[in-house]
């Protein structure tokens, strides 16, 4: 299984390629550009799920540690 950073990197590259293609297509054929931009939704939603999971994990780990050290002075 790929690590979180590997999955995000792959999605980032995939998303950037799709976004660049959409921007270029809009200049040539607006309908094709919009269709390509629509492909970004799935990539963006996947990144959002991974990011929310990652941030939740960070919060669950960091908050108790911060509280522990803060209470110690």
C-alpha cells in the first residue's frame, strides 16, 4: 500500500496535469475545457478525503502532547 505522502503526490501530479489541460483546452474549445475541468472534481474530492483524514490523525496525536507539555509548565 502506498504511503499517504505518495498517494497525495500522485494525486497532485494527476490533478495538476488535468488542470493544465483544462486551462489550455478552454482557450481552444470551451466545451472540451469544461469537460476536462469536470474531471478535476473527482481528484479534488479524493485529495480532500485524504487531507481530512491526515489532519484528523495529526490533531489526535498533537493535541494530547501539547496539553501534556503545557500542563507541565
